[in-house]
C-alpha cells in the first residue's frame, strides 16, 4: 500500500525562504505526530519538499514535479503569486491543495473543487486593519498605502484602500515599489512631504525591512502597519532595530494557548530564532484536515472523495475548529493586530 505522500511546495531558495521554513516546520511536526499515533487508515504519511523559489514560474514547475511523484495533497505555496497558477494544476491533475498561508481571495474565487485554505483571506485581514485604524486614530489622520505591485501585496493594499474609504479615510498616497528594490529614498521623501501619520504596507518582508530602516534613518515618524507576510521572525532580520513598533496583522496566535505549549516549544526548537509563526500552526492544521478528511472519506487515494468529506465536515485542529465554505475558504477566521519588538516576540497591539 505504501505511504500517503504530501507535497510541500515552498520557497527553499530565493529571498522568501522564511515562509517555506514556517510551512515545513508545521507540516513536518504534524506528520511526525500523526504517524506516531498510527497514521491514517493504517498508512503512514510522508512529506516531500519542493522548491518554488517564491516565483510563479518556479511554482508551476514544482507543481508538475509534485504531480509526477504521485503526491496526494499539496500543502504550501505560501505566496499567493505562486499558489494562484499552481492551484489550477492541482485541480486539473486531481491533487488536493490546502493553502496554509496564501491569502488572496482570487485563488478560491475560481470555483475549484480541490482547493482549500486553513488561513483567512485578505478580505478578512483588510477589515481588521480598517477597524483598527478607525478605532485608534482621529478623522484627520493622514494615511499612505504602499505595495509591491505583486498579486498579494497590491491585492491587499487595494482592499485596505477601499475599506478605509468606506470608513471616511482617503489615502493621501497609493503607490507601488518594485520587488527587489533597495533604494526607497524617493518614496520616503514623498511620504515625508505628505506628512503622513500611518503607512500601510502590502507585500513581503525583505522590501519592508529595507523601507523601514531607510525611513527611520531619514527621520520619518509615521507608524507602519503591514500585512501578515510581515508576521515572521525574518522581518526582524530585514528591519533590524527599525522593526520596533511595527504593527502587523496576523492570524490568531495559537502559541498563546496553554494546550499548545509543548507544540510551540517543538516549533521554536526547530528554528534558529526561537520564534514561532502563525503559519507553523496553519500548516500543521492543514495536515490535520487532510488526515481527518481521509478518515472521514474512508479513502486515501481519491482526491474528490476526500474533498467532499472536508467540505462536509468540521475538524478539530491546532488552529481551532475548522469548517469550510463551498469555495474552500474557512467559514470563520480571525486576524489580530500585533506589535513587533526588536529581539523579542510580538505582542498584541493595544
């Protein structure tokens, strides 16, 4: 009968490897723990990592390699720009896809039958940002929105812009930077000229870290708020001490729960920084959903039957009790606003 193969397509090379590390930590531990309890329907789980390099082109190649290897489920492509083209391949090739970090609503908006996610979408995340701004600032606050022109970054930035407008805030600046950019002096000058109070950033941690360092060096006092892609320990490496005070939206921090103390420590021990990421938990939960879906379907190999069982069920996971809408999104998801600290774990923003 053999093992039940789980593919983990993540960036293992390139500038976004922190996301791959977080997904792999969660998947690896879930597989280990489930196998220690006897596996699923008498078979052991086996995970294999595939490098998508954080690139849409590489993600397509990784997806096809995964299919060729006879993988039954893909847990990964943490970047929406990669998950979007790969999801179409998994749907066509009969591979179940569970996305623990890709938050673009466009992915599940295409009506796939085999694609699910164990994290909330940018619609939910943007709403949390807009509520926080409305509750903590005055009506005259000047807000700028910066994004990296990519599917994920520009998508959530646009959602935030729209949500803020609904609450009476008109962005004084909405502008994109280029992925890989290193000199942000021009946009920092414009932010200073606009005398902004808040800067919302949609995009990944590498550019955000450089933007923060340069903004602080230039004397820009504006408060920065970033999307969940910054909810990783690597943003500290990128921003250094300029990370202090950065606000990020993040899926609920399950490491705070007493019942997850031992699991949190295992995850922390597997990372050089000693920190855990919410993505570790949503990735662990994705394996749990897959395993419980197999058990409910009574079938290890038929992706459609497993998908039907997942769509019909409610699953007890480390990320809470999860159930799914017809399009594969969670029926209920939660984001919180956290504050980053240099050399220390994040805390809930007051």
